[in-house]
């Protein structure tokens, strides 16, 4: 009788132990999810290759640079350069796309230089509003200051002529001095950057020979720059460009002002019938002002630097 009781007690004890073990495992599993230390996202910093202090503007510009795999400081080969506006945001997209195209040797070798204009979003927006716009637009300034809740007078516009001088006399000479470059220069920008690239096409007098004009804000100040373009094209007073490649693009969903303005510019340039201008333009279907950015970058590279 005693032996039977002991056997029964042992069985009960084993069963309870299994139950306790199962409960412990369940608690351990869930406590691991509840109490485990979560990983903190790694902070990623983008360091510029160079900082150029502009005496003209009285502030710094950051240069982010990418080189062809064939680039060597010890040979005699020089390369064309594509200058990318809004460099702190756009440079890495351009650089990655260029490397991807390189797997099939689809593009010619080119140095890419992203030009940044501030190390935070606030300074970037303030600086580009001045640098990339061809005239003063008080309505734009007031609208942006109210939208972002910043003091009146913070946003200034109308600095394109001054910024073009910065490029021609400070930033690009710095790059040419330190790296093996040719005089084959391209410039590409999106939105206000596209507006400035358009300005350079009209007023840089052949200093740039390749243009990526993407989602250009040609409606700036009541279509002011677009009106100038049309007048110059009709009068043919500012042309005689060296061989020049141009890509102009816009997203289909970018609005009733931006899309027609881009089409007007493209068709007027076509009407020039200038044999030195190699023009390609595209409307990207179902793309917005922001979503079109990556697509236009890829197409800019393939049009401006594609190996035929």
C-alpha cells in the first residue's frame, strides 16, 4: 500500500513539474519579447568631401563627390563633371544610379559632384530659396514664412545670378584645381533646382553643356523665366551654343501649372531647330512632384551620359 502511494505521489510530482516547466517556458518566451532591450536605430551621417567657403555669399557649400572606378590620380585621363543641386539629398541617389548603370557599361565615365547648401533642413531650404530663384517674389517669401512659422524676412529670393557666379568663380574652379576634369560640365536640378538649371541654360553662355531640368518651377513669379525663354528663342539673340545635351522632365500629376510650362519650354526649344542642341523630354506617367524624383534622375543620367 505504501509503495502504491509513493508511486502515485511520484507521478503527481512529475506531472506538476512538467506543468511548471511548461509555464516557465511560456513566461520566458513572452518576457523575452516584453523585456528584451530594443535596438536603437544606428545614426547615419553623410560627411561632405570638401567645404568651400564662398566669399560672394558669405557662407559654406558642401561638396559630395563620386568618381568613376577608372579614376586614378596618377594617369593623364580627365573626366566630365555633373554638378547636382540639392546635393545633400540628391547626390547619393545619383551616385548609386551611376554605379548601377556601370555594371553593364551603359554610361560614360563622369565625376559627380553634389553641391549642398546647409547641414540641416532649415538652412538648406532657406539657402535654396535664394540661390535657385531668378527674381524676388514677395508672395513666395511670405507664403513660406507663414507655412513654416518662421520670422518675416528669413526667406529671401532672387539670387540666381549671384549663385551662378559662385559656381563659375569659386566652386567649379576648386574642383578643377584638385581633380582631373575637362570643360565638359553638366548641371542637374529638381523643382527650384530645375528652375536654376533652366536659368543656367539661358544665361551661362555655354559654360555648361549638359542640362538635367527636372520638374522645373517655371511658374516662378508669373512664368517670368519661361517668358524670357520664349522671347530669346523667338529673337534667337542668346544662342549659338556649343554642342549641348538637354533633358527636361515632369511628373504627369504635378499640376496644371508645372506640366504645361515644362511642355511649353520643351516645344519652344525644339522650334529652334539648332543642330547643336540634342534635346529629349519626357512626362512620367502617374508620378507626383516627389515620386518622380528617382525616375528623372535615372533618365537624366542615361540621356546626358548614355553610351551610344
